[in-house]
C-alpha cells in the first residue's frame, strides 16, 4: 500500500521512533505484541530476478519456475482462464514467444508450484522472516498456489450461481467455475510442508486468505481441519454487499458448522479489498451508530478468530477518491461502476488537527478525506458513546469470556429479527442474543437453568422472569448456570 518498511513513522505513531524492521520487532515484543506479515507466495513481480532469468530463454536454470505455455495454433492464449483484475489470465512474452500465467496483474506472473525447487525457495523465504522474528503470516491468495498441470479450460458458471463475493459484478471472472486455475488439491500437500517449517518456531501461526465464491467452506475445511495445515483461514462470506440480517448470519453459521465444523475460521466484515462495511451495507441512518456497535459485537461473538480492519473501529466510511488520484489498477480498469479498492486503503486517521491526520509528515500515497478526519482517534478516544470506545469495551469483555474465545457453537436460532446461539466451553455456557431490527424486542430464554445477565459489553438489555428485553440493534449475554431446583 505504498509503505516504506524502513520508516515506520509512515505507519503508526506508536512506532514513530523506529527506523528498521529489527527495531520494530524488538519494540513490539517488548510490549507483548505479535507481528504477522503479509506473505505473497503465489506470484512475484515481473521485475523479480527469478522472472528475469525465467523469461530470458526456454532452457535457462529457472525456465520452469513460472507457468509458461505455448499458445494455440491460432496464436491465442492456451486456455480460457481469466485474470481476477480483468482480461485474459495470460500475457505474451516476446523473448520466449510463449504465454505466462497471471491470476492477477500481468506484472504479477504466477510461480509454478509443480516445480519442487520453487517450493523449496519459497519455504526458504518463510524461514528468512521467521528468523527475523516475525510471529506468523497472513497468506495471500492461499488457494491460488497451484494450477492444473494440463491447463484445462474452466467450465462456465450458471448465471444463478454467480455472486460478487470475490469479484465485482462487472467482472467476467464471475462467469467461470474456477476448477482449474485455483483450488487445486495439490495445495494441501504444499501447506503440509509450510506448516512443518512453521512448527520449527514456537507459537508461529498463519491465517490464509481463501478467495472463492463457490467452494470457500470446503477449502476452509481442507486447509485448516488438521494440525499439519494452516491454523485458520478467512473467507469472503461477509465481504459481499449483502446486509447481514439475522437469517443471513444464521445461514452462514449453520453452513460453517455443517461443512467445516472441524476447521477454524477467521471472520471479517471489512478488509483491504472491499468497500468498507460502514458504506457497503447501506445501513439506515436511524440507529446507524448503534447498528455498527451491534455488528461489531456479533463479529466478535462468532466461533473462530476475528480480523478487524484498520479504521472499522472508528466507523470509517469508504473514502471518495477522484479518478485522477487512483492508484489501484483494478479500479482504473473497471471505472466508473467499480472504483477499485483505494477508497478503503486511505491512511489511518489518528489526530484530526495534524497534517495528514497524524499518519505521516509527508504527503501519503492516498489522500486523507475530511469525513475520515472528523472520525479520527483524537475525536473518539475517551468518549464512552463513541464506536471506538465500544470496540475497546467489547474486546475487553471478550478477553474475559472463554466461551467467546474458545467455545463450541450450539443452538443457532432466528425469531423475527433476533439471532441467538450458545457458546459453550468446559462447564461455562453463554447465551448470546442479537436484536438486528429497529424495534425493541422481548426474547424468551427457554431453559430451566439459572440465568445471570452479564455486564461490561456496552449494551443495556433487561432480564426479567426468564425473558430478555433488548433495545434496537443491541445485544445481550446471559450466563447459564445450574439447573433450577
């Protein structure tokens, strides 16, 4: 995103006096913080020395380190694979007179994971960063590592199965069933090798990005359900434009429990690739802030881990970036219906009164917008009614509640706009209820167990005679004790 990793003044004031990566690691560990870095193994830049050598001839030492192929007899690409950023997934290279594959930009050629030497070289990269002191990795495009060795065409995807979870509606990438350019079974064997390296370093962990609209739950199960694979993956189920209603959330949770019950998911509502959810879900203006608070509590109450994207705790909307300031090639290609990802990638706003909102003394890669400046940390910190303080409050509540961190998920139920479920860990059971509607509701808890209303989470439900009264867009947490005599 345009950060210079040699100067952390451009990233976070907390690390403003640090100038090297080693200093960052040392300082973070002294604060009992963990540092995970984004590791991209599916592809390199076309400026990388590996690609320079591979593209120089058909018989050099690294000639098969990337996915190369002759074209069809008529000179067209080897198959129908598409790039997720638009156009064919193949580009012609005039030196080799062959096509090379790229799932993303043409400047990002895909590595050939069928070559064991490529795998070895990438695992050396993993060791390099672990030796530097990082605590783990966010693995980019984890299901894109291998492609079909025979380069078979992808079949068409039925129109009723298309969705915008991974790519915008205007992108023809959604028209294919991506059986052969990603999601290959060979990925699992490489992930076993990767995990073996990780296990050489105490407490190192990894979270994989699974970018797939059709097979996300199955891939999640395949990649995380055994201790010789990655620790967790995050999926795209809540990164779409579809507003999470009680019924929608229940369906996703039930599908997760049915198809990937042995796996571990990392839930997210926003990230660096999608419109911020404060804008994407078009929340009604009435109860807008309360709606965001309830959604945050829901996210942090689901079974699994949680990814919070910078600025969502401030309620940042999508920034409006004019075309002339765009940096994202994806947005430039599909403008104006799809404006790319720059609107969610603008600088973190720390101080409303400082240059560039305290992010950097120099002009950043993307501009700070005024709506963001008004929501800066300096404007919300200490205000108990703010979204920032609600996130802090609920994170503290979650840290003190083992069932929310480690517990099983049971009893998913939807009645009207109320979603409820149980989180169970050892002998502790917590009943969680979320009023996802605009009216106050009464919610019966059908149990003969003792009920204790939990506090400290920032919501104000009422428990009386075995029933909860929950305000609009609010949540309630009740500890279930022993069976009443």
